[in-house]
C-alpha cells in the first residue's frame, strides 16, 4: 500500500510541476493510459505465472 501511495503522490507532483511550467502532461489520455499500464502489468504477471508453471 505504501508503494501505491508514493506512486500516486509522485505522479501528482509531476502533474503539478508540468502544469505550473505550462507543459503538456507526460501521459496519454486517461482511459487509454490506465488501460496501457494495466496491460503492461498483466503481461508481466502472465509471463511470471507461466514461467513458474513451466519450471515446477
């Protein structure tokens, strides 16, 4: 839970800094960004599970 809170806080800090210096935020549109991040996590998790099953 601590990692999630730190990730959220650091992301918010980056968003504030980018907005204050009037740069576009370094992220894709909201839903596409969340889906992409979830896809990366799901792919990595799937490979981990598959490798564990193949080595045991």
